[in-house]
C-alpha cells in the first residue's frame, strides 16, 4: 500500500468523485486511480463540511454543547446527544430516572430504524434503483412525525439533556409508536421483494468490498460495517448503558464480510430495534423524566469517556475537564471516520460500480466524518 | 494488501457451482427470473394502487397542515390582551443560548412607590442565528418565551430576521417576579 | 481481566510505565520514544491482546501536548488508556499506523490539528484542512483566527 | 372504416393534378419530413410525460400535476425551458464533434422511422430488407454516443461512452438473433410481409416457447441497446454523474434525451411488429367472425397500443431494477443471452422446417 502511492504509471485514469457527486451523499471527495474500470487506489479528501465542532464545544457549557452533536451524524442525532448526556452524567454522577432511561432507549431505537431506512433507500439508489428510496421514506416519515410530536423537530432534536430528557413524551407517543410498528411489519416484506431477493442486487453486493475480521478491527471499523465481517462489537451488549442490559435483543452478526453481509446486518438490525421497542413501549415507568440538576453544571477535574452505539457504529465522547463550566478538550470518536479509512483497502481491485455499492453499505454520513 | 483479488469470479450468484453444470445453469436462470418477477409484481402493485400515494401537496395544503404543538419554529414572547408579557429581563435565556441568538436590553422603570425596577427595553432575537434547540425556553423561570409553530421564515432581507419580541408599549405582567 | 490484574500484568511487562488511577479505566504514562515498542507489545501479547485502537487524540495543555490512546481488546473486553507527554516546541512521536491501520487517518488528523509529527507515518499530509494550512494547527489553544472564529 | 392508404392516395392524386411527377415527389418528401419531425416532437413529449407518471406512481408519488390539466403540459414547459437554456460547449472539447454528436443521435433515430408501418398501408418506405435496415442503422447510434463521450474531454463522459460501446456492440448480437427467429419463421425481411404473415395470429402465440424466449431476449437486448436502466451504464448517474452527456446542456442535451425516447419507441415498434403483429388486429386462426369484429378497431390503434405496452414494460423495468455492473452486463450477454438465443434459433429453424408452428 505504501509503495504504490505516487507511482501511478501512465495510462491510469485519475478521476475525482465528489465533492459534488450523486453517490457520495454529501461532500465527500474521493480521488480514484483507475485502470480501465478497475480501481487501483481510493484516496479520500475530507474537510468540505468540517466545522471544528470539537473546538466549538470548548467554548460551550455542558448543557449547550449537546445540540451541536446533532449536527455531526444527523441521522442518529438522538444517539449522539445520548452519548454526550451520558458522559456529562458520568462526570456529575447523576442518577437518571427510570422513565427517562426508557424514553431515551425508545428514541435511540426509533432513530436507528429511521437511519437504517434512509440508508436502505439511498443504497438502493446508489445501485441504480430509484424506487426503494421513496418507499423507505414512507416509513421514515412516520418516525419523523413521532419525533416531531414529542421532541419538536424532525432531524436535530436536542432532546437528551444531562439528567434525562428535555420534555416528557407526548400523550400520543405510545399509540403512534404502536401504529408505526404495525405499519413497519406490514411493509417490511417489501424490502425483501424489491431489494434483498433481487438477483441483480445480490450479484452487485455478494463478494464485493471484502473486509476480513482482522482488517475490520485494525481499521477501527465498528457498527454494522464490522459486524458484517463477524466482529462482535455492539456497544449495547458489551458496555451497556441506560438499561440495555435488561433488554432481550440479539447482536446481529454476519461472517461473509462483503457488501451483502453488511446489508443483511442492517436489515436484521431493523427487526432487533423493533423488538426492543416492543419490549419497552408498554412498560414506560411512571415518574420524573429528568433528574434535578444544578442550573450551572460543573464537571470535576478529570477525563470521562462514554461510548454509545449509533446507527453507524461506536460513537465515543471524550471529555477532559479542568473543573470549569466548559470542557477543556472534547473529542468525538465518530464511527464514519474509521469506517471510511477502510474504503481504500476494500475497493482496490474492484470495479467502479462496486465502489458505489461499498460506499452505500458503509453508510457514510459526511458531517459525521468531518465533524 | 497488494493483491488485487478478482472480484468477478467471487460474485457469482447463489452458492457455489455444483458438478452438474447444466441443471445449475437452468436453476440459476429460473431463480433469477423469479426474483425479478417478484420485484416487478411489487412495483406493479404500487403502479395500480393510487391510494398508496403519500405525496403531500405542500403549499396547497396549508389549511389542513397541522404542526404538533411542540414544533420548534421560532421563539416568540406571548402577550396577553393587556399587552403584558412575563419577561423580567433576568437574561437566563441569553446565558443559556449557545449561539448568542438572544440579546436583552434592560432599562429601569419607576414603580408607583418610586423605586427603580429592572425591566426589559428590548428583547432582541436573531432568528438567523437560532438553531431551535429549545434551551432558552427551558431556562426561562417565568415561562415568558415559547416556541411557535411557524416555519416559513424566508424573507428577502436578512435584517428582517432580527426581531424584537416584546411589543411596543408592553410591560411586565403584575405579580411576575 | 479486571483492572487490578491488568495493572499487575502491565507493570510486569513495562516497569517503566507509570500507572495512573482515578479514571474509569487504567491509564499508563509512557515516554514518547518507548511508545512504539510498548504498543507493539500491547498488541501482540496474548494475555493483553489490545487489538482495537478505538480512540486517539491529543490534548493541548499550553505547556505540553499529551497524546491519548484508548485501546480495547475485542477478545477480553478490557480497556487501557495510554498517555504520551510531548514537548510543545517540537512534538514528535512514532506512528502506530503499522500496528493499527486506523491510526493512519487519526494521526493525520492530529498532525494537522495539533502539529504533532509522527515519525515513519506512511502518508503524513493534510487530511481535513485544505492546502495552505500546514503548520497552522487550529485545535491548539493559542490558535486565533479573527475572521472565521466567532466568540460568544 | 377509413384507411390510411386512401388518404395517401388522395393526397398523391391531388398533388399530381397540378404538379409534374418530380415536384410531386419533392412535395411528398416535404410532407413526410414534416410528419416525421412532428411525430418526433409529439413522441418526445408524450414519452417523457409517460415516464414521469409511471415512475411517480411506482414510487408512490403524484408526479407532474401543475402545468395544464393533470400535468399533461409539463413536458411542453420542460421543452421550453431546455430551448431557452444556454447550450454550453466546454473549453478543450472538440467543438465540431461535440455539436455534431446530438445531431447524429437524432438523425439515426429519424432514419429508423422509415420502414415502420404505423397502420395498415401507412409507412414511409416499403423496404424489402426492412429488418436488416433497422438492425444496420441502429448500430450507428453507438457512434454518436462515442462521439459525445470523446469530444466532451471529460473522463466521466469517456468512461460512459466506452461502456456504451462495449454494451451496444454485445447486445446487438442477441437482439439480431432474436429478430432472426421471426425472419426464419416467415421467410422475409420485409416488415410488411412479416405483419401479413401474422394475419392468423401473432407470432408470439403461434411460435410456441422458442418465440416467447426470443421475445424476452429481444426485450432485454433492446433495453440494453437503448441504454435504459437496468442497463444504463453509459449514464450510470450514481457512478458517472451523467455518463456521456455530462457536459451537455440546453437543447443539445434535449436532443440526446429525445433520441433516447424515440429509440425506445422505435425498438418497441419493431418488437410489436415482429412479435405482436404490428398493426394487425388480434386474430385467432380461422375464426372469421371474431377476426372481423377485431378489424373494427383501427389498425393504428392496434399498432400504438402494442408499442406503448412494450414501452411501459421497459419503463416498468427501469423503475424496478438496479443497475448491473459492467462485467455482469457482459456476462449476462455472453454467458446467458447469446447461448440461449443460439439454441433458440436452431429450435425455431427446426420448427420452421417441420412446420410445427400454427
């Protein structure tokens, strides 16, 4: 890998995919060295949407910085906020009320379903089928409506706060989640019919973008990307937070390590998320939705790390506190950044069309990569 | 890492080839065609069932469009019929705001007893900086501000987005401290 | 492996490392020139098997820089924090990208944001920042940009 | 029942009444040219609107519904927009080839119109090698795509053009072989003879399984030949942004767009002519009464009905299936379609010799 950089012989085609390109879902810029249709090297150029959120957070208080994290992985904004809230709570040693914990998990899992559904549609669109995109939005809009009713926004909610959640759930919440589960179960077989079983899809994805388990760990891949390679890495299982340890759900694992395995992991995770929601939706305990906290939060001197499982993988919040009201240094370990670093390794030797399938199954969200 | 593995040989459709090539060949073709027909049936269903259409014709359905009451559109300051609001000018919202969206200009009013009392002169709200994070509404001790359901904020001049939330001549409601 | 066992094992292997308590996970302080050897041992020692570098960053303490490496083992699920103190004027540390490939991107990020020079890094160029930002290191506390930075 | 042959004869006689034969010929040519161009325009408008409506309904959307009643004037508005848009010619492109490529695409599409019988006794050119002419001329269309891709001086365009070259050249084989099955069965290359041979039933019903197989292969092959999804590798929007027409804008782009739709119409017309009897009404053997009833439906309706059914099929494919990869595309042709159609044509030949068809 090292030697090949800079030694492209004549006759290779170097093309820029992005920053404006239909397949990059944002402003990712890939410089691709091609030999005919075969990819010899993929070099990501990042930073087109880098806002230096880590630097911004250094001047924001512990209540304020959470909203910024919604803008990182905007498809799992609840889960990002959750991670930040948990990290602050860890520093303050606040006990979150049971009701808040359940609401948080419900929101996390709904977010995960919404994110996976958007990914499903977008990935099908990458492979040239436009219709699944619109069908996926039908279910996703239902989740967004639920979110809007309870949190007041559809994408960047800022609902999790240190100590619990900002507002209690809406009275309609339970009913609408039940409606959603019914809708989802009546429509999910269409996903199989239109995409999973389709012979063209299978041929496009099987054996494409192979990533071995060792490489997945070495590249720091997490989430469905790593689980598609057989790496058991679900944070909800190994470092449970907010009561995931009491829930019955399976960590989805596939061993093939190709695009189709990553695809299947996400499709099966949809069902696991529904399973978690079904366990909790009728068992939301009564009580406070937010713990009593001081008006101004001050974390004690020290370092705090909290990881959560977003739809894309392991999201880590690392806060270094000097005892003030603002973090001294904050680091967000974003799953997309590490997942993207494996793209070059996966793509070498495959066709240009495969690259799109790989990017689709890596589920890249560019603001998450750039931060 | 330098090996360029031959993807095309690995990507053959269902399962490994068995020895009886011809039967497998026919079966491959059959299952391939079947999987395509299943997809065609699904899209054909939607082509013929127009009641499944989910399009909302947005500007036309303004009348029937119901936004949930918690929807975060912009910060407003409710005034009652006497043109009174509940803002004491404590600047809790200003401090809570992560983007310096709110700027409170205070003045000193004379109470009937002749004492000086702090009150708001202008509650300046920069909609163009607001991220609708709801932290100011949560921070307000007197519930003087809330989120409105408006969402069509486009204007031709950026200056119009800077708003003064307290109405002219309004004063603080009796009994709000 | 519990924290105590991990600590004793680590001290056996690396007598020079200074353990630090108090955090959630065991942390050791390592000298910059020893980092690569220790990291290689952490990765290869069967009892430790720290195969997953899940977070890697740098902290600017105004007087010095600290590289912070978070390791976990996908086999034993124990965690370890390794800190390396670097001097402020010419921060240099050996790359870990030959041991964990994820360090490649993370080190490039630290290089452009903090100016840490990673010795033997295969491709130490700007990753996020555009051309012309070499040596500006925006994440340092001393960095000032009057145009683009908004102060509250 | 009015017939097109009467109309054309009447016009011919009326023209001859005051013009000498040469000028009559010229005037008729002008009339035919105007007809073809207006047919082009109408086809483009109708097919674009149809595509948008079909895709919208499949994607649970409403589709265009603002311009005109139910949105039927939408494609007029689009055309107007494309006409007034600036047609850019990028720096570093080969100006002549860049501007000539869309024209060539449209010329090829126009040439292909010539032998098609739109209704009973209504065709521009009763060519005795009609089938050969169609397959020969349609292969020129690849040149316009290659020209566009090369002249654009854009890597995406070049890759799209090269893909298209590989694709069209391969798929012409199986398209040709599946056309050949019908030629073998009726023993003529003349499209009118082929239609006449289906007077007692369309070939797709008369020809048993082999003709059905060749019909399926024909549909797949022409979908590939016209660069439509799932074989739209030349455009491949998620891989090559827009493929060979990345650099085109305004009317030059619109000409490619129009040529694509007209090509779809033509291949579907050929398919309808060969397999579904063209303008020939639905006849069953010697049920003369039934056949007589069917004859009351005008022949042009039969032709356009069948053609638009095939066009709908192709659109249905497009909005259901994902795109193939370039190597899979060629695998499909060389490993599946070509062997199957070769075996198939042997079967059909056997069938024709032994007279097993109806």
